[in-house]
C-alpha cells in the first residue's frame, strides 16, 4: 500500500463488504440506497441481509454469487454489485442475476403471480464502451419501457448503473447528498481526512469504519490481500488491452474473442489466463474477463 493511505478503497472486495455488507454498518447501505432509490421505494427503514450465493432450480443450472443481497420490510429485493472491470456480456449477466430474486418469489399451490420489486444496483469501475464518448451521463436507470408511448410498462424491475470514472466533481462542486455519496465512492482511498462538505452523521460513521488504523491485524491483512488482488486485476486487464492495441485490435482483446476473431487473439487470451491463474484468480473469473471457455483453458 502507499504510505499515505489512510482509508480503504471501496473498490476492493474487503472494502466494499466492510462498508456496506455488514450488519453493524447496515445504516450506511440504507442511506446510500435511500438516496439512490428514494423516488422508487419510499424511505427504507430496515434491511435484512440475505445469502449472497444463489443456486438454480436444478443441479444443472448455473449459480449466482452477489456482492450484497438484501430485502426491505415490503419484501422488495436489492442486489448491490461492485464491478471492478469490464466483463464480456456484463449486461446479460446483470439481467440473469436479477432472475434469481424473481423466481424465489414463486409460491407453491395457488398463486396470483404478484411480485415484489427487484432492484439491481451496479457500481462500476469502468465505462460502458457504447457510452464512452458521453461524459454527461454516468447515472443510468433502466426499466421496461413501451417504445410507442415512452412510458414505463413495468415498474417492478429496475437496473441502476453508476459509471464512476465519469464522476469528476471536485469537493467545491458538490451540491447534493447524492453528489457527496459519489464523491466518497470515487475518492475515499485518496483522501487524508473527511472533507468539510461531508459533515453528515452517516459520513462520520463511514470514515470511521474506513480508517485503516482502526483495523485489527487480521482485518489489515485481509484488506491488504484484497487490495493486491484489485490492483493485480487492473494491471492484467490494462496489459491485455495495451497488447491488443499494439496488434491493431481496435476493440480490445476481450471483445475480439467474444466475437470469435482470429486464433492469434485466442492465444493472447490464453497467455493472459495463465498469468491470472498464477495470481490466484478463479477459473470462473478468468472466463468472464477473457471470454474464454473452461474447455479452452484445458486444451
């Protein structure tokens, strides 16, 4: 870690779950969701954490593992995900994950198919390729829309994505509680003290929970490992992208593989996969990040 580090990075697995995924810090998550979804849900006054590992309806169905999965007193479900790097078919994956809390609401016997709302929140440490030239829009709220009327057709399924690299407001430019939240997520790791504009009680608690000096030796070790994994992942992805550009792959290595391009690209992806395996990434993570299949790595 850098010598100046005072606060954890919320973009690490440890940091994200420490701040948002633990029972003692549930009020931090509720404040964030209330600010993000207040026009939709009304005020969330309590949340119950649910198991992040979701199994399919049969043994052959692929499972899903959420970062944070919870519900409010009305039975509305919330999936909150931190996405550290671009993945092939990310939007497909996001929609697939949302089907688990939908199917879980099915009841045996007579049932009228009434569903509670499902919200998927993605905090992204990358920018959607199709939106990279649109710097003004970083907060996406997606619903089922009737294209003819431009009205919401179904309001119980919502996807919210925050492209964090596009949020560049300085402390002086912060005007709303939502601005404050995005500023904290974007800059926490680089701060040396709590900014003057972030004096709300909830941020006092967040900064206290984020201060590395307050951690036990075990927590510090877990965070350090999580930070290493995050930085290793960033370096692997950046290296693969740079190598792809050097070989004239304008869309990058991962996209080229996803579209089934030349065998040379597959070879480069395999080289990247071997490096990731040496650094301890799981086979599933390697497949998602490179576009390879499990069979490819066994060749």
